[in-house]
C-alpha cells in the first residue's frame, strides 16, 4: 500500500513538474519592498530573547536537533514522511555546513517560500506552507537567536528520498498545487485573543502539518482544517471544536493544561505530541496557549454521522471481557482512568477518532506519556502485542470506542494486522 | 585502571536511600553519580501488569533478586561451626537493580517507637541493668524520635502513606495506634479499606481489650501526587506486592515517587550494571577519594569523588567497609572492632486459623502488601516485661498479603504434604482460613555472638573473601516469640476459628526459612566511636567524607518493618550533609 501510494505520488509529481516549468523560470526568488528590510539583530537582548520564545513556538528543535544527545540545531534527525525519510538540516551558524552565511533575507525566504540560500527547493517536511504566515519580525527574531548559537560543523546529507522524489524541482509543482504564499492577516470579525491564536496555530505552531487531513501528495485537504490525520504511524486527532472527536468537550483550561503539562483531567499526551509538549507548548506562556485554545475550539468539526456499534455485537462482547481482564485495573471499569496517570477513555475524543491508528498502536506497542516539570510522572502503558491477537485487539479497541456512550467505527482484525506489521517495520518510531 | 572525571558525590546503590540522597544532593547543586550493580528497572517496560503477577517467575524463581553467583555470603549459627556458602536465598531476599528492596517490598510503613532510640537507657531505667540478658549488646541510637520526626514525615509524604493517625502532636486519636510516637500531621492519605479477615481480627482484638488500627501502608488507598509532583494510582488489591514490582503505579517505590524527577535532575548521572568493588582511601586511610567499580565487560574503573555514600543493602554496606579497610572488623573473642558488630534480623512467627467453610469465605486474593488490622499492645515496651522475663516485642495483625496460588496452601498440621489428601485439604481450606506470613512481627535484639566478618575459606568471583554471617536466636527471643504467638492465637480463636495451629519461632536460626528481608546492623550508629561505626548522622567515624546509610545503622532491630525508619534516617542525614557538612566538610561529631 505504501509503495503504491509512493508510485502514484511520483507520477503525479513528475507530470505536474513538467507543466510548471515555465512558471518556475520566472518565479521571483525574493520578496521586495519594505518586507525585505532586516529586523534581525543578534546584539539585542530583547530581540534574541523574543527569537528564542518564537523558536520554541515554532518547535524548530523537534526536527533540527537529533535525538539522544544530538547537538542543538545541528540537524541530522531522520524525519519520516509518507514519501520516505528526510534528514533535517544543520541550522547552527556554521558557515560551511550550517546557515552561517545566510542573510536575514535568505532566512526569511526559506521560512516563507521554502527556498534554501542556493535557491534549491526545501521539501515541505519543513513546514514553510505554515511558516509563510509568520511576520517578518518573528522570522527575523528566530534568525537572531540562531545566530547566537555555537556553530556546529556537521555535514548533513538530506537527499535521502528515492528517485524520482529526489528531484527537488518537483517541489515547485507541489507548491503550485498546495502552497499559498502570504502573511497572516487578522480577521476583524474576531477579537485579539482569537486572532493571536489564529496566528500561532496557522503560522509558527503549524498545527495543521499534523492535524489536518492530507491529500495523496501530502498537501492539506481543502475544507478539513484540523479534522485529524495519520502521520508517522500515529493518529493526530481532530482538534476542532467538534464535541465528540475534537476539543468541544474540553474547556479552555483543559486545553491549556494539556498543552502546558501534557496531561489534563482526561488525557495524557504520548508519541509525537508528547515531544511537541516537551519541546514547545510546555515552554510557552499561558496566554498564548489560551489564545490557541480559543481559536481551535472555534473551528468547525465534522458531521460524520457515525452510529455506535451496539453492545450486543460479538466484537463488543468479546471486547468487554478483554477490557475487564487487561485494561480495567488501570483505566477502571467505567473508563474513568486516574488523573495524571491513566487516561480517561469514557467520552475521550482521542479514542473516538475516525481513524483508530493511535489506539491500535498504543495497545500493541504501549506508549510513554509526556513528563513535564509540572507533571513529571511520565507513566507508560505496556505493550500487549505479545498477549492479544489481531481479533482480540480489534475487539477491545472497538469496545473502548463504543462503550460508556463513546461512538466510533468498529475496527477490523485486518486493520490491526496491517498496523502490527507497519509498526514493527517502522525505522524511526517515536517512543 | 582508567580514571573517570571527578564528581562531587559517588553513591553506591540506587534503591530508596541512594535515590533520596541523589535527589537531595543534586538539588543542592552537586554533581552526583550513582552506581547500581543490577539493571535499570522501569514499570511499563520491566514489570508491566501484563506479567507482573507471575508468581512462578518472581516468587519462586526470584526474578528481582541478586543471583548468588554474582554475590553471596557464608552462614553459620555460632562461632564453633564452619560456615558454608548460601547458594539459594531463603531467610531473606536481596533486592537487585534500580529501586532495590524498595521495588519488591510490601510497603508496610511503620515508625519505630520513641523508646527504641533510647533502648538501653529506657530498659535499664525501668527494669534495672540486670534485667537485660547476658551477651545482649543493645544500645541507644544517638538520635531521638523527636529529632527524626520531621524526617519520618517527609518520607511518608514522599510515599503517600495510607493510615490513621494514632497520636497527633500528643493527642491520642480514635482508630489509630495509641502507642505510636507523636506525629506532626496526619498521614497523607486515609487508610486502605480492609478485607473481611482483617475486619474480623480487629473486632475480636477490640473485644479482648486491645486497640486495633489499620497497618500504615505504602499501597495507595487513593490517587496521590507527592511533593515532587509524581503521581501514584489507587491500589487494585491484586495481591502481588512483596517479591513483585507493582505494574499499576500504586505501591510506593523509588520508581513511583522519586526516580521520574531524579532522572531529569541536572547534575545526576546513573550507571546501572556497574558494581562498586571498593571505596578508595587516601594513603592515610582517613579520606575517601572515590570508588572503584567494574562494568559488564569486566573492566575496572576508578571514579574520583569528594563524598562517598554507601547506600547499598545492609550486608553490602558492611561488606564494602570490610573490603575497603574502613574501620576495624569486629572480633568477638578479642572484643575488638565494630564493623560487623550488632548484626540483627527479625523474629517472625505466626499462627494459621481454620474456619467453617460454610460461614467464612475470606477471598484472600483480595489483598495488598500492607493491608491488615494490627495491634501494638505487645510491641517494644508497651507492656510490662517484668513478670515475663524477656525484653522486646512485636506488632501482630491479620496482615494476609495475598492468596497467590502456589504458596497459599494452608492445611491443618498433620495433613500429608502431597497427594490426594493434601489436595483435598487445600481445596477445603483455601478460602476459609487466615494465613499471615508474618502475623507476629517480633524484634531481634543484638548479641555479642551475632555478627558479620570475612570468611577464611570462600571467595567471591573477584577472589575476595565472602562475608560470613554468624547468627542464631537466643532464649530471650524464643520466650518472646512464644508469648507473642500465644497472644496472637488467642485473637484468632476469638475470631471464631475452629482450629488454630501456632507456629512460634523455635530452635536455631534457619537460613532456608523465609522470615522477612529486614537484615539490620553491622555498621551501627551511636554516640560513641567505641561502640559504633557511624555517628548520629550516619557519618563514618574513621573516614568523615564517607556516610553509610540504611538499616546497617540500626544498633538492634525493633518489632516493626524497618523501611520507614531507613527513609527517616536518610532524610536526617541528607539534612545534615546539606546544612552542616557542605558548609564545613569534616566530622559532624567530634569523637
């Protein structure tokens, strides 16, 4: 399935690339006018400090710092994309292997348009389709901060995609289809808090990169902003105001607490989101997290009209028995969980996503929840892959998705089997 | 041998004491490295609920314990015998790996009685010096209950201890232990709910004029977030505590209370699977310069440090002193030396009570490690020993910690030990008997002929002498055990038992028969260097930048489980290091 998808994508890319050739030749490389002015000043405390906070918001470290003790921002971290593995670049100020020779214009061009200094196209694993919304002030401030880092001499080979995806020219065609250049403009119909949230979410935080459904080419699906997506073998859940599957049942405080600590009365973050919380949102100001919550909760959900699987269904009955045997000691018989340790399952949006990937994954492989300064426990769910077969996992997951008033499509044993194989083969799993 | 970069503090052993010291000293800004001979142990990864309750793996095959092939001791009852190596653990278990004994314990969280810390003075004043049996070498601790109280409190709040206060700042509280020392505030969480057998025991004891109360427990009665921000979940009463790690995050352990914060502490490093071979002393032997450890490749390394903390389990603390040449090894014949002196264990006994299966169904598998209703009326000096002719005592209670299928086979004495009749008896009695492993938790006071030293014959895998244990029961403990077991059996009868089989501790100390893992002493604390290895702050008299922390400091063992007192002593020492020693490194007590 993965190979097939890759092949289709490549075919479409090449075709579109040819069509776009004429456009590429005349593409203006740099912005002009007042926006080209430099604001970056690595000598100024307030500029550098502001840059550090914006870099945290933009979560640059997630990709540009290698795991397990990699030098900060020296790149080299493999990033799993639907098209293959891409390796992040060195963004320390090393002149030879980093971005030490880049001007503020070069840097802004990279964040806004996805061009490297030498004019080569950057893959949109670097979320420039979102960063393009950022103000020049914020982009310059991040650059100012990066200039203060220790230059690390580290050559990163980032051309790791297979032919024909390694032809970066193809990205220009991709840009034609999915990239909309342009800075954020506040919506006068909403207040400042909403607009601040909108800026953070659509720009630096790039929430949509994970949480918006993607087309086969990896572009955002039109009209489905933040309605959930599958990425790196995890479900990035719906984060709209949808009451069942999104943030509709969470208060503003619930969202803020989750982003701040990785935990709230109901949920515990794990997988890539635990990493985001650790590196980015737990280090942000409460008022910024509030603004994000206000904006996201105002986004429309989906009306999927899914009906609950009846309790009399054989899978539900088997699932209830497995749940009592294997899950209830921690998550409690009524799915209420234990705050700070074991997530609530009853009424929880994360278990009612249309896509069950994360739920299957957590049951099969286990998961470690985020450990943050204000919630340091970092409890983990053990792996059940050796104990439950595909049909049993499907039954218990179906049960969890439809017990206690929950409502989400049943999961088939075949889906679990595919996940089991995919997780086992995943080269760069996020713990 | 390769030398590693210098550290401020080297800690030997990463169980309760090592974790607490590492956390406190790294928080004080020091660069701390901890060495653990066993592996790292993580709840979800290493003892998840999917297989944590595996009685054969953990209880029978000793999954969490040290392998005797890695390190063992020789054993004998008295100096006239030739000691032989222990090849399989029996009388006690030796925790191994991160968390140490704090991972596999039951979490029975007792404070010692205030008079325990002045034991010799107290007994002499009440009964006269002649009342203390000949050869008994009990002594005062050099620290008082009142001094330790804030540190008891700190450890209980770290663990989320569930209990009912019996003495709040001097005021006796209903439902608690009226004999306990005054506590500055209530337990952090309410006592656990009690099963039928414990409730019945409490009722019978109360009707007999005793004063029952719930055993203080490190198994959570409710979710609890400790002062470090770490959360524990409610106990599910699965009955797999002692010998097991808790897969549900509901038993207090270094893993569930302190390690999540410690591992993120700047300045803290841990090396697992690294065994410290010795403490390195300078030429004069008066200063520790670090430790030597061996890794899994068999390669030896030197880790220099300004401060060395022995935080290993009791006998290993003593062994490290002996193998490193710190202090003089005890010689009972010559009456010289203190290292190895006043080694103690516990005097556990019990009784099994059988009830009518038609009227009594106990469901013993609904249990936790520290569940139970107890009385303290016959502990310490809570009762008049004058007419009884012995000293010491113990708490007793209906504290059945499990109904695990392999070991829970109570049958009346005289039943065949195998075959159809045995099976029928097990079936008949499993659910209608009460069967506490340690129903009576008796003290073990110290004697001049119970000690640790180095074996003249047997060597460890590095060619060093094994440590030798010389230990036996004395008439005082036999008398005490008989008396306490009788009192216990009376209560079981009053519960309505149709038959009670008493099992008082008799005969010689048996190294194959499990009692508890409460080995104590051997590097005892005290006010005088002539009768102790460490001062009142657990600081070595001989090497002032070496602290020896844990139950190895107990001059004798009380009739309680020791861990809460170990926790209190650890916080007491931490406080002394941070607030006194670091400001002026040197002896905290002038000899």
